[in-house]
């Protein structure tokens, strides 16, 4: 994620179901994901508002996935991709 709020808790959310609209009360934000899951635990953004996640993924090559970074009150643009 780039250009988020600096030095705040940031989470990675994902869905293998697709796009949707789901309100996340604890973060006071609506994500553009159907049945979102937490892809990475709490990570603090750097002073520029950036976060990088590196996550191992089981052998599920070709599975479509939708991703969004989430901070309190805001979510990043939605990214749709396939696991390589």
C-alpha cells in the first residue's frame, strides 16, 4: 500500500469470492470485498503511509483473489489478481 495514513495500524483484507460491499465496524470502513478475510495482521504504516506484506500462500495457483489494504476509516483501491 502507498500513500495511506502514516504510523497507523494497517490490515490486508482479501476475498476469493469477489467484489462486494462489506462494512467492517471495528475499522469504521466499508470494503469492496464479498466475504472478506484478514490476509495479514496489524502492521504499522511507515512515515510515508506505506506498507508492504509478504505472505506465503499454499499451492493454489490460478485462484482469483481480490485485495484491499485497510486503515481506520479508509480502504485502498481494490486489486483483482490471480495467485501465481
